């Protein structure tokens, strides 16, 4: 999907942008439901990370709305095919879109930092480091956003060349500034994707759960890949804009929306663990009850239902320990509230026989050796 291959990039951009945005909306809504209904532990229900992610989603939606409005005026089509009024409105919305869309893939870095804080509970120095990197990135994007309007004097000369005495700075300034900022953003996406992996692998949870969390946060690496590819076409796209101010705009918007959507999804997937556990338990229980009912008939079905329910209440931390681990303090720990531990020996001991101490105190005399 390169420049010059597609006649109208507006149609493609609308389809891709709204598909990614719809996926992000579904994931974030499920995240909020999980936090409000299933989440347990010291953090209670919704947290600061949920608010940050929701704000990022709103900005992503606003970016798509602005992009769609600009496309309706002719962005994505050749400049010489537009009427003068259409061209003026399209270029005006181009400035608005580019000032907004960059925040859709820069602010989600705070969502990644917030979910890492909840999972790893790192210290003050790491928090300061992460926030400094993210704030520096936002400052660079703010400079790009401001320069997009300040490059022309007056600002309206950017889309209305009939204004007398108007002038615009060289496009090389904007190209260089936007390229450097996008490169720094790509670096941060890669950094936040791989930095937490060693620490997540030390969490007191099963291996496949740790791998799942690493994969979810690793979507930042996919966002980095999108950003790197955008950098490879950056020069060509801006060179195209010097000749045709409307054609390549939605082409670049696609990469910005895709990067932001991947970061939002990656920051939200780790919070869906409780929902996956509930669904899996329901499917497992349904399959077990169905198998017993086919073998024993109606009467056996009722008995098996009671037995299954009893077993689940008594052994949920033993038979289903691959989904939810009981910590050494006796509390159930989920994906996003379990503390960082150096060893999993207490959990391994529990897995051997969780009822051993209880049987010794009740069924056997003191000093009896197993």
C-alpha cells in the first residue's frame, strides 16, 4: 500500500482507522468491566491507569473523527480533482488533523507506564525515569503540533494563498522536526515493550500467565514496527505533500492511528485476566457436567452438579492453580495486583498438598510423621 498505488487513500484510511478504533473501544470497555466487576485486592476497582487509558481512547476517537471530516472534503484525493472550496477546507482540516493525531500515539505511553506501575509496583526512581521519558516525548510532539500552525504567517495562509503578505517557512523544518520526534517515539515504544520482561518473568504466577502478560505488553513492539515503517516513508510522503497537499495525508494518518491503537490494546489486555478465568471455569464446568449427565441420567446429573460445585469451592486454588495462584499470605492474586517476588518456593510447597497441615492437626496426633 504505497503512494501512487491507490487512487483515493481516504476510503482506505476510513476503513483502517475505524476498524482499529472499534477494536480499541471493545478492549477498553472489557477492561473497565473487569476492573469494576471482577477485580479483587488492595487496589479495589478502577484505578488511575484505567482513567489514563480511557482518556487516550477518547483522543484516538477524536483523531478518527477529524480524519473522517477531512476526508469528506477531499483529503486522500489528488489536489487537482478538488473544487477551490473543497481544497481550502481539506487543507484547513489537514492542519487540524496533524495537530491532533500525533497525541493519539504519544499519550498512550502514559497508559503503558500506568499498567506497568500496577503490575510491577516499581520504586520512585523508576517512576521518575519513566515519566521523564514520556513527558520529554510529549514536549517534542507539542513542538510539532505548535509548529504545524506557526510555520505560516498568518496561520490562515496555509490554506488560503489569496491572503496578501502571507508567507510560510520551509517545509524542511517541519519534516526534520516530525522525523526526529517520531524516531524518539518509536524508541520509547520498543523500550517499554522489552524493559519489563525480566521483571514480569519473576512474578509469582504460572509461566504461561507471565508469557501472556509479556505478549500483551509486547504489542508496544508492534507499535514500534509501525512507527519505524512510517519513518521509512516519511520523506516520500512529505515530498509528495509539497507537490500535492491532499493526497498523502490520510496515508500518514493510518500509521498514527495504528500505533496509538496498538499501545492502548497492549495496555488493556493484561487487565482482562479475570474475565478469561471466569469464562474458562464456566466452559470447563459445563463440559464436565454435560459428560456426567450423559453417563448417569437425570438423577446422576443432579448429584454431579452438587459434587462439582463442592469440589470447585474446596479445591479452586489446587486444581485450577494454573489460572489463579494463592499467595503465601492466603489471598488470591490476579495478573495485575500480584507483588514482585524473588522465588516461588511457598507456592511450590502449596502445590504439593494444600491440606497437609490441616490433616496433621485434625486427623493425626501431635508428632506423627507422614
